């Protein structure tokens, strides 16, 4: 048997750099989780030998100008092998960074202190030294990351008056909102604070255009746009369900504390959008498109727009135009996939959509194969969608892939590599591929799979909560669908009039079920969502009601399949009921019923 030998990515890059003749510095950045099984092979690289021994017995010696930089997230080290811990005890130069330091993220003083490098050598590389150094670093970089990001973003704005106004507004609103978010509210999934601040900046980039805000605009105009971006960056991620209503609480708190920009008194702050012409807040209900239903489409694929879906669509369209990764987070059956699919189907021909559903068995290799299918080779090592189009990867069930033994979700690392660096590697030729004109939109259920995703990937996405529709939204959805169905199928006028009553009764019953039958560890299947409501209305069909057998009656009586049949003759019905009553009285306590017309109608 002949075995083929394929050089790995790290070995290939290391050998390539070792063969370079110049004396300049050569860096290899190993960005990602450290696999103990893999790093054990680096023992001879990390010690004084500085030699990598390959499976082919080839030895690659590191030159004095070569450096390895490990960038790894801090995690539990209980699964690390002793050899891994020993390997990492070798002399290292370590940069320690506080990604989510507590406290005020916008301190006074220098907005951008330099990074702090700590030099650990073998004689001082102890856990106590690391702990002391980390504490020192946290004190020196208290909230620096958010502050430096905001400062650099403001510096990129063109007009000096805009820079001054934005600096004041960030100091006025963001620290207060972050403090309140930490103590009183709960986001629908774990979101780094840095990501929330980045979302404000991203939304402002979309809103602060020369058409909306000319350079000579007063500070009040900047403030109203900043408030609009701020409430959606923070409030748009909050959880809203039958047990907790954090969006409503956030709205109440905002009305109470933030009074510089006035909102209408009715409803919540999330019920209004900012009109670019009048610079006033108007109800989202004014922007709801007219409902048009395809009679051939299955009910589960029908989208009825409400004020809740209209506002989400507004922000998604803004951010897609900017190429910003997006994520909708919500429970199963609330309509995330259908909503995104409907929105992507309405995009112009300048976009190509590639659907990438995740499941437990999705691997990074399989994912890369799917991602590369719609790509074409451009010049050199550049790849992208055909022509001048933009490619949108729609990733459904983002958090479903399995977590490996060492806490890594490998498909997520591939996506993060692409978003961070704009490339990935060919797995056969071990060559770099630069991937252009691509962006991501994802959906995720926070109650299944791994529940959350790696913060280093999560921070790239602008997150919006996709909560269960409100009562008004449910009435709107099923009123539109049922009214269209009754009219198209030519139901009687009495049936048409009963539509609102049917909807109210169904929604009330659904609410009662969700209140009284809460999911538990044992009864985890008690999950009621839009699918259940849709299934009820999907059965409103005369053919089903009048011709299909009743399953429970069939098994209870053991006779021929009974069906609901129209009553065409009262005498025939009276004869049938009389025979049935006689049969009943022979087997049970006698019931002496007089089968007059009103009694038969009651039966």
C-alpha cells in the first residue's frame, strides 16, 4: 500500500519562512483556540532546540528572526494536557488584553493608551505573576477598548462640528445606557459591550448622510439621530417573551430618564421611526406595505408585514447596503427564516444569495465547500461572486454545529477568519484565497445547540432580537390571511363575519396554553409558537371539514369512518339520531330525549 504525504498549513508556512534569506522579522500569527493535541507537536519548537520535526522526518529549524504569536481566548484550562501546560511555560512574550473590562467605558484622560506588552521569562512565568500583571493591565486599560474605538470612529468623520457634537453625545448617552444594561436588562443572547458600541457607530454611519444631516445642521439634529441609533443598538437586542418584557421596561426607563428628545406618549419608543424630512418620530405603522398573498404559497411561507417586521426590515436593508454582518436571534417558530428569506428574495439583481443551513454535523471542511460553490476565480489568488455582484451568505441555525472536545466550534472559526482577515486557505493546495464582495446574515435560536457563539465571532454581528409577535401583530397577521382565504374560497357571509371572533378565540387559547404549560426540565416539549397558530388556520378548508375521517371517533367506535356530512333532510337526520339514541339506551342508563328540531340543531 502506498501512502501519500500532505504537508499541513502551519508546517508549510513555517518551512517557507525558514527558507527566506533576508534578516527582517518574520511573524506567524496563530489566531484561535489552542488544541492540546496539536500543540504537543510544538515542544521542540518552543524549547531551546527551535526545530520542527515533520511526519516525513524532515527537520525545519527556526531562524533567529522568526517569531510565533499565539492569540487565544481565555478559557477554562481544565482540559489541557500536562504537556500543553509545560509547552506554554516556555519563555514567551505575551500581550494581555482586557476585552470586556468592567466600569465606565468612557473614562476621562488619554482616549487611546498604547498596548502594554509583558515579557515573561521562564524564571518569572508563574500563575501569581500572570495574575498580578493582568490586574495591573486592567487598571491601566480601564474601558480603553470602547473609548479608543469611538475616538477613532469620530476622527474619521469629515466635519469638525460633527466630531464635536458626536463626542458630546457619546459621553452623554452611552455610559448611562451601558450601566443600566448591566444591572437591569437582559439581552436575547450574550453580546459583548464593545459590539453594542460598534452597533451605534454602524447605525450612525448609515443615518448621518449628507442628505439627512447637512454639514451646517444644529446639534439638535445630531442628537435626534443619535438617540434613534442608541435605542436600537441597546434596546433592539433585549429579550421580550411571556415571562419578561425588557423592551417595554427599557422604553419606560428611557421616557423617564432621557427627556432631551421627545417621543410620542402612545406606545413605546420602538413603535416610532425617524422621518428624515421632518426630523420627527412617526409610527412604524405608516410604513407597513400592503399585504399581497400568493394563493399557491403554503401558509407556513406567507409573510404578513407588521410594524415589528417593518422596523427590522428597515434596519437590515440599511446595514446590508453597508456590508455589515447581521444576526437575528429568536426562539423556534417565530418566523426568522421565513422573514429573512422573503427579504432576500426582494433584493435587486446586484445580489446573489447562498443559503447555508447549519446542523449538528456541519464541519468546517463541509462549510468551506458550500461557501466556495458560488465563487469565481478572479485575478491571482482573488475570488468572488460572478460579475460585479455581491454575495450574501444566509446562515440558518448559526449555533447548531457540535462543540469539539476542546470547546471550539470549527465552522465558526472559519467564518471568523473570513470576516477578520478576508481570506481562508485552500485545503488541498495549502494556498491563500482572498475572498471579496461577500457578507453574512445569520439566524440563531438561543435555546438550542451551543446556545451562544464565540464572542470573537459574535462581536462582528449587529444583533436584533426577533421576538414573538405582540397581540396586535398576531391579530393583523391572521386577519389578513383568513380574510383573503374566505374571500377567495367564496365562504358564506356568516363565515366572513365570524373571522375576527375565530382569531381572538384562537389567540386567547394560545396565550392560555403558553401561560399554563410552561416548559420544564421534564416537559421541555411545552413550546408553543407561530407554527401552532398557523396549523390551526391551515385546517380551515371545507374539504377537510366535510370529508376527512375523525380519528378519535374512528378508534373509539370501531365502526366505519364517520365524517362530517351536510344535513340535507331533517327527517333522515331524525331517523339516524333516533336509532343512535336507542342503541345508546340499550347499553347505558336510559336518556329520554325528545328529538324536536331545536334539540337536533343542538346535537
